[in-house]
């Protein structure tokens, strides 16, 4: 039915030849059923970790996850995770099962998985194993918990974020009982680590269904980032549909303003993400102008991506019309393309030319370049070496006269 990569087939065949069952499982089967190429493959088997190791003697093995029944096998240099069928024991702390029991029954393993579309297994010789009608839910485009949603979310609150992330990224709805349970159990997110919540949120905001999910599940956003869930929240996220899937811009929209950035900080973002969101929000707050001179002024202190995001944000705040924002963004793209002069390096003269003119080496050179750049940005001077040198001479003469 599906073609699997050779490495996966080899792993399945090796386990089957040793007398065990083995399937590709989880996200890769979901993607194969949707006609999407999986980005990786997980394998599940009736063999225990010891039996997996024995079956793969001669291969390089990494035993990192062995406690949880996972052995990683390197086949042709590619790591492949092989996990023993298992049932999760009780979840004492709502995150980690207190113990893991290995099983010889594939359906036990599929029952512990989060959503029906993620609870399918496939092997060329055994066919598709789909006890919860994951394929039906893929056709209906629905995310549905395996089993009782309240139970499944209280076992592991991260599943709440995973549900909305999958719905957003796949463009699916969430089944009614699952959806009600998400709203009801949203407090469980308080126990989930910031890093894991942020990693799901980053994927959610760039999903094709982000606008709808963020609107319908604003209460979840309120749970993880209370500062963002203000009166303007619904209005802001409504516009997300029409923007490029840029996580920095979309997180900035969700946050709404600099005051809410602390909500993002609590989720422990990396420096690049935090700086990007912070810069876009602060530029937008300062009220970026859309004419070429204002745009160049902004570009002296921020990158093109930052300025583009700030223009988009201003359109969200209703301070400018969407069409005007589009015009400004086309202009910015054209400026970037043709290497518009917005930094001292892009001036048609260099510090060396200024030294030759008698500007003393050191700080004075940088200052002079910045002054010339200011004139160019304000369209008071051509970025052309003769004109720049003339201007430098007169600035120098004037300052000597001071
Ligand atoms: P993607 O890798 O595209 O995000 P995926 O479905 O492969 O999607 P993973 O996080 O890689 O997601 O998890 C692999 C599989 O493990 C899932 O398909 C699901 O069956 C199971 N799984 C992952 N996390 C959980 C969880 N918190 N609770 C229950 N099952 C889970
Ligand atoms: Mg995966």
C-alpha cells in the first residue's frame, strides 16, 4: 500500500526475521495516509529492548532511551528509533508515566497514543493497523483523542497543546468532545514545562489554521500568556490569516504590545526569537512611517525583516490601511533588492577617503560617516563619491570654525 524507505524496510525485515512483529507507527503513518512525505519514521515492535539489540547485532546502536523501551539503530548512517510496544502506567505527576509496561500486543501500544490520527501502524507484510478509525478522522479532517479526552489530558497536559498544534498545522477541526475537554482542562497547562509549551505554540502560530485555532482557543493563550489575552486579542489574531507564516511576526501579533513580551520571556524563548519579537513590537510602537524617508530612517537601526514586521503590525493595530502596508512592504523589498544605502558601509566613500581628506583617525571618522548617511537617508545628498566628499569637506570646515 505505501512505499517505505529502504532503511525502514530493512529494520522491519530484520525484526520480523528474528520472530517479532514490527511496524512503522505514529506521525509517519498519518503522513503516508495523507499523501505527505514523512519527515521521519518511528518503528514499534513486539521485541523487548534486549531482543531488539540482539536482532540488530552488527549494527551500531544508541541506547539512550532504553529505560522507556527505545533503541536507536544506525542504518546507513541514519538513526532510526525502535520502541517496544508498551502501555503507560499511571501518570502520577501528570507528565510522566510512573512506569512503563512492555506488551506483545500492538493495540496496547496504539491505545496509549494521543490522537486517533497518530494511533495507526503500518507494515508492508501486516498492512494498516487502525483500531480507532484514524483514517476516518483524517478524511473528516478531525483531531480526536484516543479514549476519554478528560482522562487523556489529565494524564499528560501537553496533549492539550499538541491537539491545537495539530489542528492548526493540518488545517483540521477538533472533535467536539475533545474540544470541550481542552477548554475544561486548560489549567493543566500550568504543570507543563515552558519549553515544551513554546515549542508547540511556535508550530501552532505558523499553521494554516492558526487564525481559527487562536480565535477559538483564546482561553488557552490566556492560560499560558495572560498578558496577551486582552480586549484587543480577538481583533488582532483575526488578521493573522492574511500574513505570511512568519513565527516572529505572528507571535508579535498574538502578544499585541511590548508590555506583553514578559509573557513570552516566561516561556524561555531563544535569544533570536525574543529579540525578533521585541524589535518588531518596539518599532511598531514608535509608529513607523511608510514613506521612503521614514522607512530608510528605520532601516538605519533595524534589519529589513524587523521593519517589514513593524509595518505589518501597524496595519494590525488599525493605524494604517492594509493596502498602504502592502505598498510599503513592496518598497522595502525593492530597497533590499537594489542595496539601498541605509548603513555607513553602503556609502559610496569609505573611512579611508575621509582620513585622506584630513578627518582625524578614530571616532571622528565613524561620526562623519553617520552624518553623511543621515543626509543620504533624508534625501539631502546623493550617495555619490564626489557629492559625499564635498559634503564632508564643508562639514569639516564648519566644525573647525566652531
Ligand atoms: P510531528 O513529528 O510531525 O510533530 P508526530 O506525530 O510524529 O508529528 P511526535 O512528537 O514525533 O509527533 O510523536 C510521535 C508519536 O508518538 C505521535 O504520533 C503519537 O503517536 C505519540 N505521541 C507523542 N507525544 C505523545 C503524547 N504526549 N501523548 C501520547 N502520545 C504521544
Ligand atoms: Mg515525529
